[in-house]
């Protein structure tokens, strides 16, 4: 009994130990950096060791949640609170990330923002994320006289660390001006990630200066940026490029031996590729070119990128009607994803043409969205002629609502993909977010009746060698 009592006492004493406080201070500071500022400050009352731990944050997140109380939205209060907070943490030696997300009012606070960036730069900041928006100015409008101009001189020369080197590896800017000067661009020499959203680039010469100074850049994205018509990429380390809805852009020229993935969304532009490693491409088929039976950029890709292995297309046109001519052959394509939007019914004819154009295709994913569907009996659907495919092994069809036009696509693939090993049919839709990321909708689901209908039709057509997964 005494031994049992001692064991219980040891367990009790063990449970009372403060193991967290015994962690190294650097780890404690890192843990607190994931808390809101007001929550981190509260830890100062725990013990003498915790009293000043909050004053050594590794991340500075300066937004309304952290810097304003309740429903206060006054920009002046925000500026005052940020400046007070930074004065309390002025002894911090290293900052990993600076994030500022706030509304500024017609130049008010821009000088403060410069000082916040200087504060972080002097402490070897590695990531800067600025999401800025002027008060009462709609997103997408530009007024150079009032937009914040990112201080390239501070991150480059003037405010660099004592070693004279920039540590900045990741830069994200939203709704500001970025116009680096050739004499103030050393702050970008170690950048590996650059993401620009609604950024005024002023002129193409500044884009050239920016890219020529980013010698280590691997990931680059322009979204709704303006003041440039020709984007020329001459880079030997860049692996990923995303150009999204840049309305003034007319030409994209890529000379790169390292680029592996390109995502483009926008109007028809001129493409010029010298990119032997570019094997993954995403684009939205332009409806305007589809009306002229060109299906840009799909028809030109087999010539521009014969080495392409993975292709993702988003389209809302009736591709079966547009693709009346024989498609060019994609000799290297192994993986194809199509986001297909239809109003009345899914069109089957383009699937047959795709199989014929991609002889080495091994994986096909169809993400369907059918809205006001006019349903019909399967026996009334005119199936295209057979087009046997020898390499297609895996098919995934999402967004299926049980309409006959959708089931017909699955049946056609079951009958023609003679090497097929697995077919997955899922009612949940998928929306592409970019950079290989998807949003899975959980709202859609089948009734028991619809599921049984789909299962009955597909099971009758599937061979015993095919794994049929109906979710």
C-alpha cells in the first residue's frame, strides 16, 4: 500500500511539472509568435521567465485583429498601436516574418509603414507580406498619386542589416506600387518567392530591373497587375510562373531552362516559349476564340510545347461543336485535367477527340459543372465512334449529378480505354485555386436513387479488371 501511495504521489508531482517553461527561450518565442499579440502579452504574468518573452516575437503580424480592440477601425488608432507595440519589442534580434494587413487613408501612415519595414529589415526579416487598401477606393482601381510605393531602397541599401546583406526570401505585395530602381535593388538578391496582386508596376523597364535583380527566384506570380504589355522572363532558376488576369498584357515571352510549370488566365495574348523543361501548363480556354473555332491556347500548345506532360484546361464553351477538325497530337501528354462548365448538358464528342489527340495519356480527370441540365434517356444519346486507347489507366470524374450526359461520358471511357484500371465517380465538385491547390465542395451529395442509377449503368459496362469507385 505504501509503494502504491508513493507511485501515485510521483505521478501527481510529475503532472504538476511546468515542462513548457523549461523549453529554450527561442522555442518559447516561436510558440508565442503564433498567438495574437494580446494573448501573447497575457503570458507575461505566468512567471518571471515569461515576463519579457512576448517582447521577442519571431513574427510581426500587424492587422486589425492584433492591433485594434473591438470594432475600432480608425486608421490613426491602428498606427498608434503598432508604433507602441514595436517600441516594446525593439530589443528583438531576429524577425522571420512581417505581415501588414490594413486600410490606409490617402497617404496617411505611409511614413510609418516605411519605418515598420525598416524595423524588420534591420532584424534580417526573411518574409514580407503587405496587403494594403486605401480607404473608399475600390479594388482594381489605380491612382498612382495615392498608392503606397514599396521602399526598395530600404530593403536594398539604406535599411539593410549590419552585415550589409539582405535576408529577404519571400515578398508578397497587394495594392501598391513596385518600381525598383537599378541602383536600389540589392534587397531582392535572395528572393525565392515573389507574389504580386493588383500591383502598379509603372513601366516595363521596372519589371525588367526587378526580375534581373532576383537571381534566386523560383516562384513568381502576377495577378491583376498593370502598366506592362510585354512580360519577358529570362531566368535560369525560376520553376513556377503564374500570370492571372493582367488586362493590359499582350505578350508573354519565356526564355528559361529551369521553368517547369506555367499557369495563365486571361485574354488571348502572344506566347513565345524557349523553355525545354516546361512540362506542366494550366490555362482557361478563351470563349471568344472558341467562337471562331480556334480554342486558344489549346490548339497551339502541341507546337509550342511538344514536351508537355501535364495539362489542365478550364472551359465553358461547347468543345464538341468547336472541335470539328482533327486535333493536333500531344505526343508527350501523360496527365490531362479538364474543368468543364456546361449550362444544359455535358457534351460527349470532345472526349472522343481528346483520346485520339493524346495517345500516351495515362491519367484523365474531368471536373464537371452542369447547371440547368436538360436530361434525357441514355438510349437517346448519340455516342461518337469508338476510339480505343491503349495507355489510359486512371479516370476521375467529379461534380457528377447523375444526368445522362455525365453518365454517357463515363460509359464511353469504360468502353474505349482498354487498359483502364480504375475509375472514380464523385458528386462533389472541385474548384481550382491555383498552384496545384483545389477546393473540394462538401455540399453536393447523391440520393440513394441517383447513386443506384449511376452504379447500375457503369457496372454493366465495366470489365472485371476495372476498379469502379462510386463515392
